[in-house]
C-alpha cells in the first residue's frame, strides 16, 4: 500500500533517534529510510522532556502521515509484555513509565517497546550481519556490555526479560571489583570506561585528554604494551564468556557491536582465543562484527513491529 509507514524510535543514553520506513521497503534487499533524524540530549533533562522531544521528532519525520505501527528501542530495562520502561541509568523520572500506552495514544497506532540489546539483536538478525541465521547472540561492547538473543528466529527475552546479561558473567573470580558488587565480570574487564580506568591506575597518566576505550585501542595498535595487555585481557574475558554461552545454548553465531569492537584485529583475536578455550571442541560457532554502527536499534524497532499490521 502506498501510504503504509512504520515509525522507529530509539531512546539512547545520549541521543534520541527516529526514522520512517515505507512498508514497501521491507521486501527489498537493502531497505532505505524515507526520513531519519536524531537529537542530542543535554544533561539535566528528565523523562517527560525526552518523551515530548521524541514525539516532536517523530511527528516531524511523519510529516502528517499516520504510522501503521511504532517500534521503540529503549536504553534501559523494559517490561516488554506490559510496555513499561522500568528505569534509566542516565535520565531521571523514567521509573515505571507506560511508554507503550503514551505513544499508542499519541500516534493512534500499535506500539511495542523493548530494551536496546534485544532490539539491536533483532535488527542485526533481520537486516544486518545476522541475516540467514536461525540462532544468534548479539553483544554490544561499549560503555557497558549487554546482549540479546534471537532463537528459532524470535527474540528470547527470558521469563522476566532479563536474558542476555553477559556483562555481569564472572570470568575472573579474584579479579577487580565491578560496580555490581561482584569481581571479574566481563563488563569490568572489557568495557571502554573500565579499560581506561585500569590503564590510568597502572601508570598510564602521561596521556593528555580523557582516556577512553578508543584511546586504549589506539595506543595498543601503536605498540604500547600496557594498553595492549588491558585490551587483550578485555577481549579474552568476553571470549571466555562467549565460549561458555556456546556450550549452554549452541547458537550459530555471536555478533559483536559497539565502540570497543573497532579496536582492531588484535582484540578480535583475543576474543576468538578466549572463546575457543572455553567452548567444547564439538561446539561450533562464528564470531562476526555487527553490520550497523549506530542504527541497529532503529532497524530492530522496525523488526519488532513489522508484523503488527496484521492485528487490524
Ligand atoms: Zn558486574
């Protein structure tokens, strides 16, 4: 139908993104947005501000059209069944917000809301590096480490929506303390901010400017032994957890996205090595880079609601 459009919304930690996709694009090999825009968020704003700003952004992109359905990715825990945002680690006022109901009323269309890791997993599976796979685990490695499952071609959320929490799987029981209270979690060893912290604590203070995961990766590829050791340890930590995950659920592929995955082949090699150390010899899988850098949640939001048009 000529006038059928899907609206995709992504509430990220630092920005809001929105896009409109004509339904006819879903049949194509490489679908293209009709309109796409983002708004960066300044600190000190609350949930009400973000919701208003997102609605405005969506309305602008729709340009008077009514969407067939609205898919929403949210950067924080979500109760998918009830369409509730449980909280945000970045922005105050999100506690138990009925985002699905608010947006249904606003856009007069069916709405689905899920957390960004699940939605990004769906996006990579339907439109990106996961196309053609029946089972995959998507992991984002950036300021945090999170994961989402697609099993038998469907998102697997777990009974409370908590599936995929690979960031706080312990791989070094005597390792450094994580903010979650445990020691040696994947996130504690492999996330950008924690790698930067380790670098500074071990005497990397000669760096000018803020030390980030990218800075560590840059130093490592330039031959800095300390930076390389930290990056290698992080990659291996993630790999160990992937290997154990492979043993438990035997997915076809692990798809890795997020800033830290841009750290170069040394990092990828460490991940592979860690995974091989823990996975049984008979357990086979691929570890591949995500196709999308920024837009996986938006494409996943489309995948979340593309079949809703059948609801009438
Ligand atoms: Zn932890």
